[in-house]
C-alpha cells in the first residue's frame, strides 16, 4: 500500500469508530501523518527502534496505526517526545474547534503534525506553537515548511506562553500539567477555548473569561507525557517497599470517571494503568516520594510514607456511592491559584 492508501485506511477506521468528523477529514487527508514522523522511532513501551530504512514495513504499520509514536528518547531510554495517537489528536481538535482567523497557541510542538492541522483550519500565520527542546523545534519547523504550513515555531517554555501573539482564541496543550498555567489564562481572550491534559485526571475543555480564569469539564481520558517543568519537579520513590493485598479490581482505573474522581479526592497524585504481562496494572505517584503499583493479581507494592493505595480504595468507594459518575459530571475551575474540581450534583 502507498502512504496515501494507508492514510485513507486509517481515516476510514477513525471515522467508522466515531473518532473523526467530516470537518477534520480534509486536513488529515492533505497532511498525512508520515510526513511528520522521523525515520527512526519507537513503539510505546518498547525500546527496540523501528527504522524506516531497515524495516520499512514495520515503520509504515506503526505510523498508520492508531497508536502513539515515540520520536525521541533521553540517554536513559525515557521517552521525551512523541506523536500522539491519531484518535487522541482528532479528539483534541474536535474539542478545541478552531475557526478560520482564530489566534491559536499550541504548547508542545513535537513533530509539528498537530500545528500543521491547526494551521490548515485557522489559516496562515494564525498558529503559534511552543517547543522547549531546540532539536525538536528545528525538526518540526522543517517539517512544517516542507508541508507548506506557516505556523510560528518558537523554542520556549510553553508554561510561560507567548504574549507577543496574545490574546488567543484557542489554546491547546499536548503535554500534561498539574493545572492550566496562570500565564496561559492571562493570554486568553474572553470566550477562548482551552484544551489541556491534566496530570492524573484526563482531558479538560475550559472556556476562559478573559480575566485570568476559566471553567469547564473533563471530556475524555488522556495520559500525556508531563511538561518538562512538571517532570523535572517530581521526586522519584526511594527507600524500601512493602507488599500488601487488595481486593480492588485494578481495571476500575481504566474508567475515566473514576480517574477524575480520584484526582478530585487525591489532587496532585498521578494515576495510570495499562494492560501488561496478561493483567491490568495500575500505578500511583504523588511526586513527593510516595508511589504504589498494583500488578492486577491482588498484590500492591508501595513506597514512601503516604499510603496511596489505601487512599485510592477510599476514593473508589466514594465514586461507587456517587453512582459511578462519568467525566462530564465534574466541573473544573482554573485561575491563578491553580484549579479545583467538583462533582456536579
């Protein structure tokens, strides 16, 4: 299959699954994903590189799957940049809903694919995209130029925003943050839409009031890499661990409503889970040295002074008592003091 044929097959799949609207299909047809993916990449959770020159079949299969593509790793193997899975890209574009002529700010340029799609929709010179990594920024700028998309690529700390092109009608973050940074709220026009992955919770869609605050709801699950500022602030668990039993089914953490409720009850704690080695496993990390790992077989390992798994069990029981509300039942208010989450009754 050619790249165009693979792209059409992926878009057909996304559209059939309800992840792609007719509004966003033309940009995705005009700007196929492979034009923004480096020659050497990695699958999520796998350190073996996939190389376009030596293994073209695997490379094309990965690029046109509905999976994230790791595009850069640190010397220790930690992923530091990626291209998000297409269904998440289309979900964020749908919720952001940029209009022709909108001033758009993107935090986390990555490969430049998302900035290209935003430019196709908002128009030439209407998108500013910030990338903290100079090498990633240069690569994205080149890919955008080759694709004929005139987005402004700036190498800068995204959490500080870019006041030169403010105010913005649309702001999107492609990295997780503890809360929407106050600087971004200050650079938002009245009625601006902000789409942001909140660390440990999910994807929030907020509407700004133009006076440094915004309010909205969680709209989907999302587990993005943390922003560089957030990631560098985390203290990794150290010291001895202990093992304890649990009767809680770890698959509960796959429910976005449960994730948001845990975030509300345990602010600042990151919760994640995935199928691994035949079981659904869960991880908790408070960023201050305490962590927990449930392996899906009824055992939990914990580190640090804080009993995170016990807190999770209490938050889950509370979520059950509330009737297992979905993510759209939770309101998010963001301002210069951070953000607060409450359950709408």
